[in-house]
C-alpha cells in the first residue's frame, strides 16, 4: 500500500475513534509561549501566545472523512518479490468498479462524520467553507481571546490572557460548546492552600497513551505533531502528508509569588529565583518531551 493510502486509512481511524469516544485529542499546541503566574494567595494570571491546531478544521480531517476522494489503483505487487508494481488494466478496472460501487456508502459516511464533528465543535460544520470564520468569531467573543488569526489548514495563531481568583479550578482552553476533554493546562485546587498544575498537552504522548489504540496507533495529536519534525526516512514521507500539523515547540513557565512553596515539580533544573521575587519553573517543550509538565505549590492561602 502506498504512503497516501496508508495515511488516509490512519486519518480515517483517528477520526473514527475521535467521533466515537468524544474524548480524543482534537486540539494541539504548535509553537507557543505560555505562563501561569500565581500572583497571590487567591489570584492568578494565565497567558498563551502561539499556535493551536484544530483537527476538525484541517485537511487531515477532510481526508479522513473521505472528502474530495479520487480513484487511485493501489495494492498491486509482485507475487514473488512482494514489491509494489504498476497495476494492470484489468486490475485497475476491477478496483475502479469496486470503488464506484461504494460511492453511496462513502457519501453517507462523510455526512455522518461531519455531523459528529460538528457536535464536538460547538455546532461548527467542518465542511462549511465559512467554518474557520465561525471559529474565529466563537473564540473572539469569549473573554481572554485577544487575537485569533487563521493561518490555514486548521492552524490558528492566538493571543490569550486572563486573570482570576483561586476560588475555583481553571482549565485552558475552554471553548463554548466544546467538550472539556482536551486541556492544555489544568489548575486544580486542593484543601490546605495547595494548587496542582498539569499541562497534559505540552508533551508528545508515547505508545503508553491509552487512546493510542483507538487512534490507529498514531497516539495523540501531540504525537502526530511530533511527526512533523521528522527529517528523513519514511517518517518524512508521512510527515509531508499531514497538512497543517504543527511541530510541538514551546516554553511553559509557572511563577510562584514570594512566600509560596514549590512542593513538587518535574522540571530538569528545578525552581529558579524570579527577578521580581518568588520562584519560577520552566519547561522547554518539544517533540522529544514525553513527560507533561506538572507542579504542586503551596500558596499560603
């Protein structure tokens, strides 16, 4: 099977699992800088500046859903060497007849998958030519989304900032009408004035990811993004067939105000002294990152 056919099957498997479970990773960060500052015992500020990739608005999704499919003879090989070869006219005619017989089924499946994707994406139909404009409007009307620019193929450049109190948990991104299943950053409050911070999207997931099987062995979107960094061999050939997929590349910083205690973290270097007082934790995020940033901080609140 050629690379394009293999990719189409993987894309279809990814979307099938995504639509059925409604818990797959349908957003992924690309190049970004992000900071979560605990500015006081009961206050915080969070910023995210950079790329967000929406699977449902990408050419990957449309390819997986069977959009714009054209017939292509595949799977012809030498029975002795098992090497790929050009299909004979008879083989091509047989494959074309089979492909044409499945047209109605493909159209019905495409419609169903578009409806499932729209249900996940706040009612936005990914096959609508104005879907990206709807997404921009949806985000910009929410507090914190200061700038949203579509760069093409489901990739958006955003600037987000928000300040709040530590009277409740926090998660980014939170989008109206979207299921809260794909957090980049979580802040969870504990009794005793402690805050647990996790950034599950700031890592390229490995095969240990429980969703890997559902997604056709391709892992999470962060794992797919890591493929974009491949520079040689078959990985490069596949990466070139993943339109719009960004490479995971960013910096995540957590700041703790003076008087707070960093109880646990998984940075390489540990806490640093912040120029303005207090301490900070810094993670460099790349396709090689396999551990999601996490920290436990006593705020004194």
